[in-house]
C-alpha cells in the first residue's frame, strides 16, 4: 500500500489569526490602533509605540492568550479535506511560550476536532519528516527538503523566494 504524502501545517498566522488577536489586545489594553497597512515587511512589535513594545512578550506569555485566537477564514473546511487526502500534522513551535501548550491543544481540539493528538507536534525547531510544509516563517524551511508553501502574513510580504499561498482557498487549489 502506497503511503499518503505527509503535510505539516503551522498554527500561528496560518490556522490561527494571531495578528488579529494582537490588534484586538492593543486596542483594548492601550487604545492603540494598528492597521494591517502598517505591517508589510514588519513584525508586529515594530509598529507599536516604543513605550509599549515590551508588553508584547508579556501578553504572549499570559495563560489563555492562545486559547481564543480566531480561526483563519476558510481554514476549517480546507484542512478537513486535506486531512482526508494527506497524512496531516499540525506543527507549532509552541515551546517558546510555556503557557501556549495547553491553550493550543485546547484550541485545536475545539476548532479542528478531527485531528488526533497523535498528529499534533509542539516543538522548538521544526525538524519534521514531511513532504509538504505550510508555514509563515521561512526560518522553519531551513534544512527542510520538501515542498515549502509560504503562507502570507504581513511580516513576510517582502519575501519572494518561496512558493506562496495567500489564503486557504489558494491552498485548496494547489493541494486538493
């Protein structure tokens, strides 16, 4: 029996609208407006006023921060179909933020209940043996030999060296 191709999908800014959560947090806690138009080619912290830049890491480390992030538009439907066609893994560098582990697992169980715990990988470096990886960070493609799909996020808009997908509809068109 021929094995299915293995597909790894990142969470933040791919499945989960982490930028949207950041924008909401800064509007609520600091009455600071950040627009997506401010972000191309920049990390979120770079567009914050200097006097509150150091709060980003504090907020990310709060218990519950990763629990209520909105799902990216179209992600559920496409990932459900990908799950049928591929040996699908969710791979997240969750080890950087200690409280994110439980939050992310609960988030996945709520929003993508068809993905087994056996196909969820929380790690530091994404050294996974898969055929295709969808990620918003090119650092995760270093030493990865498979097909690299760069999921568009404001911080990576100036990167042009990878096959790009702008949304889940484009992922579906390429992989389904």
